[in-house]
C-alpha cells in the first residue's frame, strides 16, 4: 500500500513542477510591454457593462464569447491592469505544458 501511495504521489509531482516552472517563466515580466491590438480589444470587451457584453456574446459574429465572459469576471475580481489581463492566458499556457506531459 505504501508503494501505491508513493507511485500516485510521484505521478503528480512532475506535472505540478512543470506547471510551476512554466508559470514562473510566463509571469516573469508579464506586464513589461503595453497591450497589443488583440489584448486591447479583449480589455475593451471586459470593460463593457454586463448587458452590452451579453448582447455582443449572443451575436452570430461574436468571437471567443466564453473567453470574454470569463475575462469580465476575472477583471471584476482583480482589476484591469496589463498583468491582470494577461494572467489567465499565462495560467492556461502553463497548464497546457503540464497537460502535454500527462
């Protein structure tokens, strides 16, 4: 039983380590450059009032509606600094590194 616990624990150490390393690399100087055009567009969508955002999300031409909805919630919790706007993508990228390992 002890060996089984050790194996199951060691199975998660490597992906967790990769996630933390990848996150540290992504977060380092995350706000060193100003927003790019697509990031500015996402920032503008996240700052819309809820009614306008939901109306735009239901439009047939809406691009990435779930991302903008989640970013709106994120911005309402952490603010709209360049660092805060880029952090969800940095976390997702680090999670992708760990997921590829699995």
